[in-house]
C-alpha cells in the first residue's frame, strides 16, 4: 500500500527566529519513533530538540548543521509506513560491538604494587564512600549539551562534566558521549594536533594532579558563552587604550544630593547614570565612536541611536544588558532603569532583547578599585569605556595645589576605525562634560 510522505516542520518555538541548527540526529533511510529527536537548535537562551511527530522512515532531509530555521521551516519528510518501528539501539548497544570483553585481571603479589605519582587520580576518592554505589541525579548545570544528550547521560549514569565536547563552542555531541563510554583510543605518535581555527597553537595540556590536589570546577554557562566572544574580539580587533582623568568634584556633590532624595523612593543615583549621559554627548560629537565596521571592512555603519551596554557582575560572571535611547532619558529615569536591569541580571531573568542592540559599552569597577585597565571592545562596537574608583588628588590650579576628586577613565578602541587623536578628543570631551553636570543637558 502506498503511503504519503509527511512533511515535518519546526513547531511553534515562540518569538525565536533564525535559530541555528547545531546537530542533525538522523539521515535518509533511518527509522524513527514518535518523540525521537530529529535536530537540535540553540538560541542565545536555550538548547532545544525538535522531535519526530510520529513513527516512520526518514525520506529526505532539508536542513544541515549551521542552517538557521524559524517556526514552520521544513526539516525533513517522513514516510509513516505501516506503524511504529522498533526502537533504535541505545548508545550502550551501539558501542558494545566495538568494546571487547575485558580479560580477568592477573593476580599479582601485593608487595609488587608500587604507587606511581604520575598516574594518580585528579580527584581523589573520599574514604568511606562505597565504590560503584548509585548516587543522586546528575546536575549538569552549565554543561553545553542538547536535551537528548543530557537525557541519555542521565539514563546511562554518565557525568557530562567529565566529557570533552568537540561540537561548536565546546558542545557535547552524541559521538562525544559514545567516545567517552568506549574509553580513550590508543595514543598515536603521528596523530596531528587538533586544529583550533585561529592558526594559534594551543597551550599544551598538563596533569596538574601530579603536583598536588586539584578540583575540577566547570565554567558557568555565561563564561562559556562570553569567553569565545571575547577571544574573537581580541584576535580580530586591534586594541588600543587611552587613559585620562576627569575632575568630578562638583558632579559628585550634586550626585550625592540626588541620591539622598532617591533613597526615600527606593532607588539609588550612582555615577554610572552620569557616565552614560556624558558618553552619549561624546558619541554625538564624534559619530565614528557610535559606529561599526562593515563586513567588507571598507565602510562605516554610523548609528543614529544611542543604546549603551553596561557590564553587570552576577554570581555566574559578567553580562552586558543594554539601556536603550539613553539620549532621551534623564538621570532619574536612567537610575531607576539601571537598578531594575541590574536586579534582573543578578537573578538570571534577562531576556534576549535585553542583551542586543548596543552601540557603546561602559565597564565600571568603581565599587572595587584600581587605577585603570584595558577593557576588551564589545565587537562589533568600536569602543568601550572602562571606569575605576575615583580618588582625591592634588591638582594645580595655577597658583596652588587643591584637593580634587579625580575619576580615571580608560577608553579601549578599534584602531581600524578610531585613531589616537580621535580617542584623546573623545575622552577629553567626557572629562569636560563631567566637570560640570550642567553641561549634560546641552
């Protein structure tokens, strides 16, 4: 009996559009059951599997790894056949033919066994813990793997934090899980070093456990995602940093007045709101600093809007929410919005839209200290302002030294777009505006 092939499309995935495919689990001719994962998508916020809506045989696949899909995009065609198919082999069953049965261990005299420090375990087994005893459910928080891989790892009691991912951005694939179950392959002296894609040799791996106790602490999800972005920016952008000091003696006195009044209304007025307004004044004066280099690297995309990203410290690492239309908001409105956004960031409740669209970024370490630093440009932006703690310094006024509150400013910039003279003028303009808060309304 002839059956009609069914088109399988991406179901409703909410407001997400153009979500990249990071894994395709099937190929033409494969038999699948209902709810078996067909492809895995990864947005900025989550990883999701697209399951089979029914059992059948894969006829044709219309996507590949790296394609971007949205709700309704065609994934593949499926021949329903005569009904349900046999369940596909598990990962354990897939690996069994390649794993020979272990031979019984040879009995050796106890006296002949000598511990070797060069092969000691990286994480020692605690005394009193039964070997092989089942433990609690695995916590894979921060691990970069699709839901199907996570589910299989839990079923097989595999610790995903011990599996090395070879997929994009270090993602753990099904093959990585299989390879971990099979164990390491015999070392080959002729094996070539893995390509990094940057042309820069990797730092050689070391067994730190041979020098003393170590503890493996997986990176948080934020650091895993921001690390490659920072690395890419550092490799692609010729960074230069310009430093200057702004006299904020008058401004800080005014800020404290506003902050005292704001406390009764449940919010704070910090220096950051003034820095954002001053930055917009500088961006309007020097539009190149509010631009991005075109993909062809032969022109500038100058933006007519002023969305300022603000680096916020959270328990899992730094995030950069974007405050939109800073040029249209006053100090009070900005202060309230900064407080609300910072709270959402610390609670992990930022939406994707909160992190997009920035034209300039401010990274402030004023609450911690320092005398200056080199922030990494948040590409494709072309400049980022770093701020540290202000300090009282003696300043010569023409006749004597007077104590003034000085704020160190560090502007890192893309030297392909901004030259040293422009950077110096931009920072000098910031200093000029910050010296007198009345200049912020000009």
